[in-house]
C-alpha cells in the first residue's frame, strides 16, 4: 500500500459543484467519455480509476480488499482536491463505493447516483472463483465474455475492452474480493442523500431487480430503467444517462429554490430571480443548489438552529440587509422575538457590542414591521 492518490481526470470549472464519477470493474475513466464532458458544463467533474485500472497504481489495494477500502481512497482523493462535499455517480463497483460513502460518510455525499449496481452482487461465491482464476491465469480468459456481460446487441467499445485486457491481474482480483465481501442490504435505509438508481433493461450482471431492491429501501430514491442498455450504460446509452443525471443533479437546485422560498419568502425569491442576468445566473444557481439545496436541507441541524447560526454570522460580518432578510426567515422557521433577541445578545459577547447594537436596531425594525407596528425607537434602549 502507498500514499499515492487514485488516478483521476478533472473537467469543468473549479468553482462549479463537484461531481465524482466512479467506474465499473475492468474499465477506466473512459467509461464516462460520452457523458462527462457534457456534465462538466455545470459541474466540476472528477473521474477516478480503480487501482490497477487505467492509469492507476495497482498497489493501492491488495488481497482481501473491501469496498470500504476503495471508498477510503476516494475520500483521500476528494480531500486532496479540497472537495468537502460532493455528488457521486458510479457504475457497478463504482456505484457500490458511492453507496458505502453515503452510508458511512453521509456528511460528504450531497447526492448519489447508482448505475447498474447492487447492494450484494449475488453473494461471494462467483467473485471468489473469479479472483482465484485471475490470480492463476491472468485476464485473457475474460475477453471472450466481455461484450456479452457489458453491452446489448452488437454494440462494443474497443477502448473499454482494452482497459480490461490491460488491467493489473492482482488489483483486478482484489476488486473481486471487494465485491465478494460487499452486502449493504441492511444499511440501505440509512442513506439520506438524494438517490437516483439507473438500470439497464438488458443487464445480465446486475439486472433491474437489483436496482429496484435498492430503490425500495432508500428513502425517496428514484429509479430509471433504460431500454436497450446493458451493464455499461454510460457507454452504450449516453444520451439517456445524461438526461437522467441532469434531472437528478438539477433537482438539488429546484429543491433548494423551494427551501429558499419557504425560509426567505416568495416575494424575495421572485425579486432575486427577476433581477437575474446572464452575468449572475451561475451565482444564483450556486446559491440555490449549494446553500439551499445542500446545506439548509442537511438534516443534521434543524432550520431553527440554522437560523440562529445564520443570524450570528451576519451580525459578525455586518451584513445588515441580509440580517433583516434572515430575521424574517427566523420567524418563519419558528423563532420567537425573545429567542431572536437572545441570539443577538449572545453576539454582543462574541462579536462586539457595536455589532450587536446595529443588529438589534435592524431586528427591532423588522419585528415591528412583521407585527404591523411602527418602530418608534429607531434603535435599542442601550445604544452605544
């Protein structure tokens, strides 16, 4: 084992929401060649290779490896790239890695797409046998069945066949070990990230029933079945995969806009959208997708708690216009005027009395407006 990172290819604007793409066993990042460039228009796309596949070092894993080991390598890559929270989409073994991350590191996974994968891969037996034979004979014998396992009809992708032939046998076998040991069925209900399942109707390796099993167990998960597709759907049916992934990824922005309206009010969001220009469009999308679609929807904290934190941060930085907006939001999130006052009093200790004084004046004006009363004082009784 080394400290080397997984081989990867990054595409798209560095400031865009991050999206990690994982491969199937025997393939490389080339599996996503007809999908990733399109996704990179709106996302920072990072395709990663399995150990011993593509350009990745084989000694990153060894015999007896687990999907958890692969997930740790993906997290190490994300850390090295400064990606604290990311969307993940993966095919087969790559999908299993994504599910493991969503269960064991939920704070890192903003959304999850699982393509042609399974929560258990039909048990350990076949994978143990394959690992033993690969260690004994190498990979040449797999070439005869690759097309039948991966593609429907006469379709083929020569580069992916070369990927399998060029993989490191020991690393490939270690990935088989990981598949043999993988069974996440009893933890699927713990996945809280927005989840999309994509099945190929003609897939003999992970038939649609495997994806339906996951969809039925993961709260709120959506399932798309692609006709005419087999196991490597991004290669055989890139248009259908793109359509499904775009709808799934854009769902964060749509959901975020709904939450933004609930907290800040319809009138404010309508005004913000009316003022939107081509210059500000990406920023507005960033706010809706990341701030409201990921942070405000994270169930770790309640909306009341998030309002308290937001008020404090706005006081600390003197953003009084935003403070007025979020005082109204705090009332919508259930905070009483007394609780808002207690939050602002706390800021006097840690952010300074002048900052709290200005915040009290702003909050008092807003609360008076909300109550239909004039703000007679123009400030607090203890102005400094």
